[in-house]
C-alpha cells in the first residue's frame, strides 16, 4: 500500500497513516486504501486495532487540497463526502475496540477522522482544530455529528464556529479525547491497554463494545432488553463459571 502501513502482533492490529510528506492529507486513493484494509479488518480475528501516524508533528491534516480543488460541482463534493462517510462508518462499526494513538495535531478533516474511533489518546503537545469554517465549508466527514456526541451541542458549536486550536489539556477536560500522554509514550499506552485483553475474551469484548455503542441510541426499555440478551449470551461463554468456581475455592 502507498498511503497506509499495517502490522499485527499478538492479535493487535497497528494501522499507520503513512503519507508524512503530505501531513497525511487524504485524497481519493487514500480513501480507497482505507476501504481495502477495512475489508480485511472486518473479517479478521484481531482483538483490537490501534491507529497512529508516521508524521512528526501532524497526525492528519484532513483533505488533500490538490484533490479537493478538482471537485468543482456539488455532485463531486457530495460523492467525496459520501465515500469518506462510508469509510469512517465502517471503522466506527468494527466489532473490536479501536484506539487512536494521536501522535500529532489534527486539523480540519483530520479532526473529523479521529472521532470515528472508540478511544482517543492524544500527544500532550498537540492540538485539534476544526478548521472547516475558515475554508468556507461545513464539516463533511461526519465531524459535526460525532463531535456533538462527544462534547455536547453547545461546546461542539463553539469549536466549529471559532475554529480554535484546542490544546491537549482542554481536549481532555471537555471529553474530546480520553487521555493525554507525552509523545514518547502515547503509542505504548495504546498497546498497554490492548494487551490487557485476554485472548479468550474476544467475544466478550465485542459484546461490551456493542452494548456501549448501541445503548446511547436506544430508549431505556430497548437498551435494557438488548443488555439482557447480550448478558445472557455472555453468561454461557465459560469465563463466568470458571471465575465463580475460582472464587468459591478461594473462600473455602
């Protein structure tokens, strides 16, 4: 692949945005490569996925202006947005936990990109900026929807209208990212989290992610019914019985 690099170890996938010379700006070919790797990820037996970048100070600069300038009609813009929506929706819908080790700043579409992943670990000297307004457009890659989900309507509107550079501390304080780490350890921390998952827990991990993602969009009764069904399924996986037996043997 030209723009992506993928490795896996101990059933942990590591996907690296690998167009550092262009600050990982995303063009049509980049989108196509992401679609290709997704076709693999959707069928793999990985227990988790980490996304990072080969850039030194910029994680992702959003859309490639050289590509964007060729989108001269409303239909062109719509098609491009649809294609990227599809890619990011597929990342979001992966059954396994996804952790973004954000080792640089995220600007415009780059800020939208990271929001498709479950957990966001941000390098402490980086910033996030929703710069679309300065370019004369709205978000086009699902950014407004996902940002409002993360930080609430009013805070999302403030970030979108001001196009301010949100430093790491503020991003953590408002819930835009989950953790902040020094640049030398941000990727290590993502791996540390993934290594905490036992190999035999893959089905349980998928259940937990499915519950956490789905419940926020359901009514209380729907969410409780969904939880009961997955809980009863997990009850029969085997770990529960062995853990209970271990506890009983310990207290005897």
